[in-house]
C-alpha cells in the first residue's frame, strides 16, 4: 500500500507542475513535468547489509 501511495504522490507532483527527485544508480536527477532530467549530484551506491549486521558510519 505504501508503494502505491508513493507512486501516486510522484505523479500528482508532476501533474501539478512541480519537479521530483529520483535516484538511478549513483546519480540523483531532478525530473520535470515535461519529462526532461537534470543531473543534480553523484552519490555513493547503497551499502549492502544483512539482517543483524552492524556497521560503523564515519
């Protein structure tokens, strides 16, 4: 149900004329209502963890 709400909010935001942020791979994009993309920032890929694993964030 949360996934559906997120998708609905995404499309409602674009339909209202505002942009949304989206991450693909290691890049954050700003998506505009006309379908164009603007690169905002390159980020590190997610850190894979297993259940119960403890990690230290520097």
